[in-house]
C-alpha cells in the first residue's frame, strides 16, 4: 500500500492566518500599553536654570520635565541654554572687542561685512522697527550712547557739564538707520559712512529670550517661562497653580543696581512675551537733574532734556511695557515707545493695536504712579 502524501494547506490560507495572529498580538500589546499608560502616567517635575549673560541675569523655568530622566539630563539642558546665550553675547556684545558687532563698528569699510545669520536677523528686525517708528528706535545711536557715558567705551561722564551742543550735532551727522543696510543671504551688514556703528543692547536681550524658547521647543517642552534681564516669554502654565505670573515694577528711583522691591502689577501670561523699558535703574545725575540711558536718536539727547533755567516736570515717564508674540520685537518697541513718550506712544500703540502700559511717576517723598494703558492692554488684563 503506497504511502499517502499530506497535502499542505494553500499558501493563501497560511498567509491569512499569519496576518490574523500578528494583528491579535498587536492589539493585545496596544491594550497593554494603553492600560499601562493610564495606570502609570508620566510624572513631571519643575526645573529651573539660572545664570549670567549680557551683563545681567537670566532664569529659565520648565514645568514638564519627566521625572524618569536621570539627574544629568536637566544639567545637559541647562548647559545648552547657557551655550545658546553665550553665543548671542559673543556675536552681539559691544563690550567684547572680538564680537561681530564690535568688529563691524571698528571697520571703516563701506563694503558688505559678513556676520552670522543671527546678527543679520536682529539687525533686520531693528531696521523694521526703526522704519515703523520713524526713527524713535535706532541701533546706530551707539556714538551718542558713548558720548553720554552709557556705552562700552571707557570714558567718565561729564559731571560738571553736559556734552556741548556742537559735539552732539557732529555725532548726529554720522548716525541714522538709513545709513545701515542688512542682507540676510548671505548674511552681512553694510554702512554707507565709515564712522557708522551699531548697538544692539535695546533688542539683544529680547532676542536671546526668543532663542532660548526655540531651543525649548526643539526639546519638546510645552510649559515654560524664560526671562533675560527682565524681558520675559511664557508658554503653557505652571501646573496646578495656574498661569505663569509676571510682574511690572513700580518705576521708583533707587540706587543703581538695586531692585525697587515693589510691583505695580502682577499679570497672568501664557503664549506671549513682555518687555519693559525704563529710566529708573540706569542713569546719570548732573546737579539735581537725572539723565536716562535711553537716548532719543532724533535729538541726540536723553529722553528727558532739561534746558538751563528750566524746572524739571513734576511727573515724568518711568517705564513702558509692551506685550507681543516675540520678545525681540517687544524689546525694541518698548524702547521706541519710551522715546515717543506717553501721548505719541499711545497713539502709536492704538494704531498698531499693541497691548502697552505706560507708568508715569511723580517724584517726591511719597511718589505717585499713574497708569496709562492702550485699548488692547485693557482687553487683555482689565476684564
């Protein structure tokens, strides 16, 4: 009797069975992962990185850092933050002689001067704000800043007398944002007069905040607050305590380098940036008159000019705070609006639909603070 051969099942049936078994395994694994996740959700911890940059301090707070990561993981994030800030300072500082900005300032060439994409980006934004504000913001104001004793050059402020008018007028001939050109590709700056120099201090801190935010986004963080020298940008919230809260200082005159210690407002913030420009922490005094570090590039003088024989006004602008989606732009606009002053500044804020808060100070033994807010600010914070 011949041996009967066993006929294997059709190939189609083997394939169908294999696929079904594979799908069942995937389904079981998916169910297991689902229950494992919801029974053991990822736990997060709050972390903070602090340090120094651009002659000021910074703080970066992150709420959603996974607890499962080892201790060195946050140290690595903090190191990346510090490197990010150091890179910006090395490119844009006027106090570092080998920075891109310092080398551009020292050059008397009117040809294109190669810079990093970051420096070109900041200079381009600065020119945009200059054009928007008709020159109230101008990064070419550096020689005037030096003349008044607030710049990088080592020179003592003239305590006995103000800079002569003819010197101010001569400097004004070689400044002006219209004398600066920016090229983004390839990145470069160009001056139309050899003496032109730039100072990015009124926009660089805000830009640094934005750069740290980009880094945090690349690292997949969704809840954070970044602050550099008082310029702030937030996203998400800080957990059960609710929104991030930022403070706007009372612009009270205190010894330079000291914090007034009093808040005019504490405001909830999420997914926005805040920058403040003020006259109350960096200034010089001649006789009984204070001169702010904020120079009006159109006049060549600090924002408050007191002529001989005139009495200082009882009320003066103390600070301007601007909210925007980007901190660099908020930083530049805060300076521009301080230069414009309350009336013209509010007109500008209304026209551009900007959330802006002006704080005006009446000096004396009991200083009084008056608030002047734009319509958009009131919509956000005075509901």
